[in-house]
C-alpha cells in the first residue's frame, strides 16, 4: 500500500499541523494547495511535495493525486464558498459535478467531491485521524466558570447551534438571555460573533459552536483558536461553548492563555 498521504489544503494553520503530524507518523506528504491564502510553511516541509492548483480544477487535483500514488487524502483548511459563484475558476469536471447537485449545501458538495475521489480509487479520511490531540476533553477548561445565567445560555445556544448546523446554515450562534443575537451563515464564525456582539446591549453574550449530527469529518471539523479569541474579546463575549469530540481547539496553550487573561469561560459540552 502507498505510503503517500495527500493533503488538499485550504487556508490557515490546520493543513500545516496535520502535515507535520502525518510526517511524524511516517507518511510522505503530497500537499495540494487550493487557495491563494496558503501558509508559506506548506511549501517547505521536509519529505513532502507541494503543488498549487486552483480549487475549481478538480480534474487536475485528482490526476495529480493518482500520478503521485496518494491513495489516502485529507481535505483540510478554510476555503471560501463564494468561489462556487465564479464559473471562470471551474474546469469542465467541476462544472459538470456542480450541475448535478440537488442544492449547493456543504453536504451535497462534499458528497459529490467524495464520489469523484472514490471513482479514481482515492479514499478520503477523517481530519481527526491525525489531529486527535486538538480535541479537548469535556468540562470547563478555563479559570473562570460560567455564571448560572450563562450556563442556561450555553444549554440553549448549543441546542440552537446543533439545529442550524443540521440545516446546513452554519455552526455558530451568539445568544444572550436565551435570545438569539446572531446565526452564522456564509460569512463565517468571526463575522457572526461580531454581529452578535454589536447587538448585545452589555457584556455577557455566549457563543456556541457545534457540528451537525451527521457531520462529515472528512471535509470539515469546526475550529476555534487564538484568532477566534481575538474576536471574542473585541465583541465582549463572556463564554464560549464548543461540542465535545467535534471541534478542534487550535494552538491550545496560546488559546487558553488568551481566554484566561481576558476572563472568558470556555466549556466543552
């Protein structure tokens, strides 16, 4: 069996971290960056190859994986969904694939990509396989614990976050006194938190982040990290709740240090 792991990389640090973990496990890594916002470290990893291929060039991506004998692949990192609305960036295989979809939801797109990969003999694997250390344990992981009112908002917010995730809308909600202030959609987590923060009349909003019940972790594991904390501080958020086993905590030591310094509670539920 081939020892080459394909890493189809979007933006952010996760593709770098996963590639490093895979190399530590003895894998040769073939990185295909599909975004212009590539982390420069990806192009200089030892014992790896690096290619830059546009997200819409599906045939080129698959052909490269097959040519390099990468029979297992991880797709990881941020990719802007608005590229789907720019036909000039899509090759004929991508256009044909998208034209067959029942809708443009994440799950429909991911299922179509998986089918194309599998038809070429390529197996997509769960992102968590090499990144288990980024999944925090249950409980309050910060110095500050939520207040009673915030616990009620956490329970309410997590239930709401799971429901909107199940509908394919987003993964994050902002609530206060069991009132929804913001629901994430295509704009992403940071902008949803900022909107919620602006609508909260006083410090104390709760942010909840969850995965959908049938989340396909081959394509997407919700993530929070130091950059998320910056937005929480800017928006005067009091507590963050994330779903156990289904959300990555990026750069855990730095992230926990920043939330402790800011007096924000983080709860894994």
